C-alpha cells in the first residue's frame, strides 16, 4: 500500500485540552496543569467514529482558579473523581491508536509537553505520531485574514457555524466545533501537505522554539541590507533622515525619497524563529510631532501586529 493510501485509511483525531495555571513549588514557577481531555475521532469521510472525555485530578494545584471556573464552568468537585495525568495519557494512547492528531493551534501540544516533562520526566508525547495544526490549516484555507492568529470562535463565525455559549471552553465540545470547521474547509491535497511527522528530529525543537524579537540592530544576524527602506511610491531606496529608535518592538526612523519628494517613517521588525531571522518592513505616514512614549520607551498607544511584509529572509 502506498503512502497516500495509508493516509486515506488513517483515522483522524481532534484533541482539545483544558488546563489550570498553578504554582509549582518544585519548579518554583507556574505550570499549565491539564484538567480535562476531550477528543473526537473520525474516519476518512470525516464521519464521527468515537469520542473521548476524561477529567484529570489536579496534583500540583488543588483548586481551580476563578478565571478557569468562569471560563469552563468546571468546579473542584468535577475533578475529584478524575484520573491522574499519566493515567489519562495511557487511556488516550490506547484509544487513539495510530490516528493522526490535530489540535487548534500548538498551545495544547505545548501544555502536553509541559505536563509530560513534569510528571514523567520526558517531554515527548506518547501518543503523537502524525500531526496537523488545525488552526494553521484553516487559516491557510481562509485567505485575507492577514497574519493574525484566528481563534476557533472567529473561524466558526466566518464559516456561519453556530456555537452555543454554554458549550464553549469545554474540551469535548471545542473538539467537535473544530471538526465542524474542518469539514467545511477540508481539501485532501491541502490537508496532506500539512501533515508533520513527530519522529522528525526537528519536530520538537521547532515546536518548542520561542520566537525572539531582536531589539539590537548590531546583532550578528542583522545584515546592513536589512536596515534599508524602499520608497513605496517608486520602489527605490530612500534616505534615512535621523537615528533609529526602538518603539513597539520595532525600529523606527524617518526617511526621504528625493525622486518622489516624499517623506515617511520606516518601520522594521526582526523576529528570530527556528528557521532563521524574519525581517518585516512597513512604511508609515510621517508625523511632525512624535507620539508620547512611556517610561519603558514604548508608545503610549498600542498598534496592531505588523502585517505588510516588504522583505522576508
């Protein structure tokens, strides 16, 4: 049987987790302790085959925070008869088999890694073989949403899928809502192109890599060419009028294009990701009077994430 045939026969699982942020004396810091598993298993036609739900009895934090109680409507009493985390993992592994796993974004995987590392000393997820980030897949099938991450509720609204408020933020119900979005946007070739192999040596390092925003233009990874700005009218390099300043996690300077007699503000942001440095540039209207800055050096107002990419390396 070829690879394509094996994938077609493979079961798919959408997993959703709920967790409680709690302080660990052992870590001397906070951990997102998982308190509920919820998942739906479907066949190659996306028909539901089975569901999975399990409460996890907390071992680190004995009480659910008020925020989580409000969000999930779970109480401490609901978790009293829950299983321990590693028991939940063992049961889920047996239930999942060799199915391909999907989650809405990678935060659930990161919580699993954190809990596996805490409770058994190994950050690898025992039941994870093949994986698709369902959030990223749905974003790729909905062009025009920009570079901002799309929440599950937003996706459902865009697709005209009705969700009951009382059912939101519970693991099993959110996994089923994710499935409804997936069914609308499913296309076999697009989906298969996003399957990741968890046994790939790069899988866990890439997943756990924390993006760093560079605030030093003398960083060895920043090239001189990265600090140039093009005029958005003629497309040629503009002249910088003053020093660079750091503001809102980006570099700012005023520029002038003599060919267009055009003055504007250039903005550059450097993001260090697992695969290397990402350079994002955007031209803004020139302002005679700069906006007031906070004591930390950032602007008093907030700005949306940079989306217009002039250069990417």
